[in-house]
């Protein structure tokens, strides 16, 4: 599945070869801004094909603020939880 996605990216970006750094450029541009609530609703709607349980868990996690979309004290950006970090 991931290989199909990368071939599609390569085609859309009109690249002769696909490299690691080619996974980052956006495929489309959009001038519209989304609020956090709109983003959450859009994502929950987008994952509906993955099943009701998955969508419900995602909606629950968003409502309970298990995910931090904005920086906050004690939150390290760009990394997974590291139990050894002080």
C-alpha cells in the first residue's frame, strides 16, 4: 500500500525517481484555514471507512484531548514519548 502511495506521489510531482526527501512536499495547496474543531470533525469523517470502533476511539481521544495539537509546557515537539527523558 505504501509503495502504491509513493508511486502516486512520484507521478503527481512528475519526478523521474522517488527519493526520501520527496515524501515531504505537499501534493496540493489550499488557501483555506481550518479551526481545530473543523480539523477533528474532518479527520473523524475521513476514517469512517476504517470502521465504527476506530472512528469512535479517534473521536473520544480528540474530545478527551489525548493529543496536543499546540505546544504546551513539558511537551516536547517532534518526538515520541521517551520514558528516560527528564
